[in-house]
């Protein structure tokens, strides 16, 4: 599948004071993963639980579970999982978004 999974935040400000202007991070490139052992489990999960192939997911608890599932299935290494966990903690108040986008050629 030529798509990427993106974790982003909407940004946050209080009156005119900006805490964050919004950030997007690609956390998984699905291109080429079709041959991996857990690929179908990953796609089924992402399609049925956060439903990111239909629309972005904005529920922080669902996003947290989805990130862990991606990690548990072996698609994130420990270092990237730690970075994503930090991002989640820092930007949870901004409004997190998990989405799937077609991969740009």
C-alpha cells in the first residue's frame, strides 16, 4: 500500500500566546510492508479501530492504543516508539490526530 501513517497535532494557543503551531510526523511508511508477517493484522486493526483509512482519528485513547499496536506488531523500533511516546505526552493538549495519507511519489 502506498500510504503513510501520520501523527500530528492541531497546535495550541491561549489568547495570543502560542504553545505550539502544529506538527506532523510520519510514523510509518506502509509501502513495501505487504510481505511482512503481521501486515494484514496491522491493516485490519487500523481500518477497524482508529478507522484511519476512512477519516483521521482524533480520540487520544484510541490513538495511544493504535500506536502501541503498531509497536507490538513490530513496525516501530524501541527508539522511535520512545520518541512517539514523548510527542504524545508533549502534544496531547494540542489535539492529536492519527491519519493515513497516500504516499507522495
